[in-house]
C-alpha cells in the first residue's frame, strides 16, 4: 500500500519571490538610467579623445572606455609638458604647475565618470541576479513538481535477522538486568 501526499506551496515564499523580482526590475531600470545620464552628461561636454591616444582617437567621450583612454593621454601630455614631473614634484613658482594641476583635475573627473559607469553596470547586474532569485523563489513557492510517496511500515519487508550478541558482551539497558556470569565447569 502506497500513500501519496501533495505538499502545498508557500504563499510567503511566493510573495518574497515577487518582491525580489520587482527589486530586480527597479535595479535594472536605475542602472540603465544612471548609465544614460553619465553618458549624456559626458557627451554634453563635447570632449573628444585625443588623436594620439592608444584607442578611440577623435571620438566623442561618452563611454567608460573613451573616458579612460582620454584620461590616460591627458596624463601622458601633462608628464611630457612637465618633463616627467607630477604636480607635487614641481616647485610652487613653476609656470607648468597650473597646466599639470588642470590635467590632474580633468583626469580625476574622467575617472569619476568611469567609476559611475561601473556602478551603473553593477546595479544592472544585481538586478538580473535579483530577477533570477525572485523567479526561483516563485517556482519553489508553487510546491513540488512531483508528489511525495511513502510506503507504510507494514508493507515493507522485514530486515534480516541477526543473532543476538553473547550475554557476556551484550550491553545492558536500564530495564534489563545484568547478565549472570557464565557457570563454572563441573568436574
């Protein structure tokens, strides 16, 4: 005789799954808006990548890669103008100091935009993960795909019989008196 039991899904798990799905969608939207905002603000500055940059020469800076390579070439130009010295290494009365300082500020601004792009991408990625987790929780909350079955103990075959341990070595329990020592042989 076999008994089949259907296990009901958990409404609480399904609700948490739905909230996680919604959070994932919000994260994807927020990350996309942030990426677009940073990109459009960079484009509004009308910065073009220097022609002697390693990549993207002549292109409008509106992606993290273009911002990175423009910041890199600004550093190259500043070091060339200052004969390899950084802002901190130049004497205070050196006229090149202002050029190197401006280059440093520009680089910091471009690298800040690269970080903002990275955070936006991270938020989109987290949104995707939240959606997957929410979907999985909703599936788990629906209950199992197959019913659980159980066989009653009476229908199961009896385990193989084993011989009891000898009385002298068999452990005793609180309800069982201790075994008597073996009888001495008689002559």
